[in-house]
C-alpha cells in the first residue's frame, strides 16, 4: 500500500486500516496522508453483537455479546462503547468511524444514529458512519433514516448491504440497494458503497454512489450472516498453533471482472489462449507473464484503481456505456472459460450477478431515454 500510494493515488479517495492491526499500519497511513487521501479505521463492532472467537481485540469488547435492544436503552453503555472505539482509532486516522451494528429495522437504525452522534461529540475529526442494512431494507424506513442522519449533520455515509455482492445476486436486490443509495444521496450525503466489487463499480458508473470500497483481494461483498457463522467456529490450528489454511489470496483478473483463488488465476494465466484477455499491463505486470499472481497485492491495487480512474476520466453520461462494455466482455470471457478452458476439478465461473448488472443497466438506460 505504501509503495502503491507513493507512485500515485489516482482513483483512490481513502484507505481503511485493519480493525485489529491498525497500530502496525502507520507507514501506509502516512503515505496516504502525504498523497492527500483519507485514512479510515473500521472497528467492525457489528461482530460484537454475537458470541464467537477472535473478538477480544475488537474495540469495545466487554466479554459478552451486546444486546442491541439493551444498548438502545442504555446511554452509559453506549458512551463506553463510543469511547472505546474513538480511542481505538490511531492518531493518524483522518476520519472517524462510529461503532455500528447490523440494521434490520428502525430500532437498530436509530441505535446506529445515536452511536454516530455520540461519536461526533467525542472528536474534532470528520465522522463517516457505517450503515450495514439488510439487502431488502424498507425504502420508507431508509427515507426516514436518511433524513435523520442528514438532520444530525452527517455529510457522508458508508452503506453496506447484506447479503450483496456475491455472484448470485438478482436484479431486484441490486435495484433495491441502488434505490436506498439514491435516497441517502438525495438527503444530501456523499454515499460510499462499502465492501463492494463489481456492484460498487456499476453503482458508481451509473451515478448511484460517490465511491465504493473493497479490501485487497477480498471484501468485495458483504455477508453478515457468513461473517457471524465464521466467528462462531473455533479456529482450526496447526501443530505450531497457527491458523490452518492460511490467508485467502484473491487475485483480481480484470478481463473476467473476478477475484479468483491463486491456483485458479495461475491456471488461467498459464493458458496462452486466454492469457492476453485476462491480463494486466500496468507497472510490474507489464514485464511479467504471471504478474497478477506474482505480486497479487500490488496488482490488485493498480488494477482496481485504474478501473476507477478510467470511470473518473469519462464524462458521467458515458460511464454506463463504459461499464456495460466491461461487464459484457467479462461475461463473454467467463462463458468462454467455462466452455473451453476449465479444468475438470474447477467449478464453472458464475455469471448471474454480471447478467443482473447488465440487464439492470440496460433497463435504467432505456428508462432515462424514454
Ligand atoms: Zn497488474
């Protein structure tokens, strides 16, 4: 991240520090500040409403799960949580993220707002709340919440929809998320679609959001239920006490609009029939046939940032066309890979979300022309 930002930060507006490792990410934060972009920190407190493993290093952890209904009634418990989260932000963060919890209705929505307002009072820095909404959140309730956030003085928000952003999303779910984003923008807020890959990029291209965020080779979708199920399973350790299975190394293949496993990426990039259509010619990748798998993190940063830059450099009314072309090429290439270049043990590349996005964009463009 440090090296990437030192070379330029085009297409990138902010970085987010790790909930548990932020203190060790100072060099990256300083590179971001030097590049003039924001440094956020995500406390991931939504995980604290459920029992599980690995929670004790999250800010605000009190040894037992938070009861959302109790927290909604108890000002002093909320204050303690806000203080813990504000304190957990490293000094070098430039924007604060309040504690936040999963929102399935107005009570949880207003609890999040109360925590966000308390955070404003505890800091001089700008505050950007996270609102993790169930994917079919009521549009009427979204309107009420958006107005209340706006009245409380918030000018930016990180919306996350769960579950959303996997490969099996249908048009109605995507359309509903875009509608909620529109509602918050209409209320005067700068909206970021958090933890979102292709759907975030499409939402940005269509003008539903002001930005989108992701991890490095990961966090391109939100599944709150899967996150919570994972934390409830005890970690499987090897004989040295290290977590078994290692860390997921996601390799972004721009031509497929997909982040795949290291093994899958290598197999595809080694195939001379499809290699050139998958590949990347930016920075280190220009000089290496297997660039995306050799330095998958640098590749992820430069390829994702260049996708965003390309959109930013295109006048807004041409962006949907640019995005449609990208998704259509990716869909065709996924189909080609499935038909002709798939190892027997590899699963087929999914296509539903790409199709939904393409059909959804087509529909929107038809409506806006009509
Ligand atoms: Zn690359």
